[in-house]
C-alpha cells in the first residue's frame, strides 16, 4: 500500500454509465468509501488510507473528469453525475451499507448519492463539504462566467493562474512536489480543458434536492472542518451540522480546505473515532 511519501496510483478501472473510473481497494474490515473534491483526486487521501485500512476496507476512486477517470464525450462531470457514479460503484463493489466520506464537492456527491440516489449508508462523514449552497468560491464563479476565456488562453498563462491557486488549498505550506502531483491532471491544453469542464459542470443546484432532505438523515453523521479553511469558512460547517439531526461536529486546528492534505493524521484519527472499531 502506498504511504504518504510514496507515489499514489489507482490500478483498477471500472466501466460506469458515464465513462471509466479509476478505483482502488485497501485493507480489510467494515467498508468505507472516500470521495475527494475539486480540484483534487484520490491523491488527497493517500495520507489517510493507510490508517483507515488497518481497521476498514477502504474504497477510493477518482471522480469522472478528475485524476485518471474520464467521462464519455458529452457527459458533464456534474455532482449529479458523480452521485450516480458512486451509486454504480457501490453496487459494483457489492457493498450493502458502507460508511461514506466526502470532501469538498465530494460531500455534495455523498449526500446526493445517499438522499437522492438511495445509496444506503452506515455512517456519513462530511469534510469541508460543499453541500448547503451557495458554496462556489469567487474564483470558481469567475471562471464559470468566463469559461471560454479560460479555455482558450495560453496553457502557460492558465498554469500561472491555477498553480498558486492550488497552494492556497492548505493552511500549512504545500511542497512543490505535492502541488505538482495535484496539478498533473490539469497540465497542458488537454488538462486545461478538463479543469474548465469540471468547473463549468459544478453547481450547488445539484445539491439542493439533497439539502431539502437533510432533516431525514438517520445515519450517524460527522461534520469535520479545517479551522483555517480559506475557501469555505468553518461557519459553513456550523450550518451543515445544524441541518442534520444529531450530527457530530469537529474542527482541526491549523488546517485549511484540503484537510486530509494539511492534517492527514488528525483527519484519520477523527474518522477512526467516528467510524468505530471493526
């Protein structure tokens, strides 16, 4: 199993209705599915998976349009599409009621998969989660309004914009090596178009139906937030926790929006406390 300092790679490929998804399964025990957000990939979880896998079977995947997963032509990588994909993967993995963990828009994917697509969940963990809208950052909103401009600018200029943006996802300094791994899927003209496509497809409209049903959540729920999140302030976590009956809320000091990157050990410990023993 890759460790935090080793390369991260998902070796399995699963054909779904919207494209081809890169997946990986680690460990043994009660099932847990980890769903990353944007502009990340399953790489976000590399420091968390080894700890969780000592007690759980951990399923990870790159969402369509992210990492090594690719949507079919004409399939937008929207939250609604990702939620349908998650439902298909849960069926593919033959999971009855896994614990679902979602970060950023992955939180929106998890809640929609559970409350709209009907994916049973043993527990829900929502990390710096884009659920109750509006939650797009000003940068994302600007790119959505001017998608054609961003898609057609010189790739080197586009890189000069998104590279420093990725560095702001953490509160603690992100090394150039780690930043390069996050940026690799977005490199060049093709990666630039992938970035613009996923930004254009992301909307809190896809989470509204799930938000209307948050009071129906019966699965134990953890809302976990980086205290120094500069993209989605911790107050959004307060609102989300208040909307879910009995939700437990925790914050991790010194951590930014990419919580599992900033504080992998603390994130894993909080999840293990919440998920319980095998």
